[in-house]
């Protein structure tokens, strides 16, 4: 019987300590936020109309198309491949141009890959390759090349993912 008193006492102390810690460390209770509640009365109709008009005015007339595969760009120094850069792109296009993008995807991939090779050969992927200046140069080159293929349907080129694997 005495052998059970010490383990049971330790279990009770541990359980009590755990409960006390949970109460003490619990996040504060959420406060009710009435700012997101729809207004009532005659102002509600006017408020809803203003919100819908704002959504129409700020809504985009473009949609996004992510290119299916990633681009792999080797970074060569001397006669050796120093690293590989992997890039994923998305295009912001006019909604009726989605089929055009998929129809011309091989041509787009070709010009985008050539543009990335040129960027790599100029040292664009060396050092801090994710700096805003470096990415803006690459983004602008990709946009010009994409615009040559797709025309005015292309609004912008988005660099969704970029990573460099050093050898």
C-alpha cells in the first residue's frame, strides 16, 4: 500500500501542474468583433450597394495561368555547372486568352528558357539573385518575350517560385 502512495502523489501533482499551466498559458478569450456584421436598417441597402460597386471597380479583368512545368537553368562557370536554378512562372492574362496560352505554351517555354539562359550568362543568378533589382530585370525580360508571343493578352509575368541549388 505504501508503494502506491508515492506514485499516486506524483501523478496527482503532475496532473495539477499541467492543468495549472494550461490555464495560465491559455490564449485570451476571443472578443466579439462587430465590425464585420452587416448593418441593419435603411443604411444597409446603401452600404451593400457601395460594397458591390467597390468590388466591381477593384475586380481584375485578368486571370492567372500557371505554366505546367518548372524551368531548370544551369549556372555555368568555366566548364563546370556551378549550380541549378529552378523557376516556376505564372502569367496574368485576359480571361479569353487562356486557350491561347496553352496553345502557344511550347513557344512560350522556349522564349522564357532562352531569356533565363541569357539572364544566367549575364550573372543574374549569381550572389543575391532574389534581390528586387535582379528579379525586376528578369521579370521585365520575361514580360517582353512573352508579349512577343502572346501580344496584348499578356498583362504580367509572375515569378511564383525560385530556388538555386549549388553543386
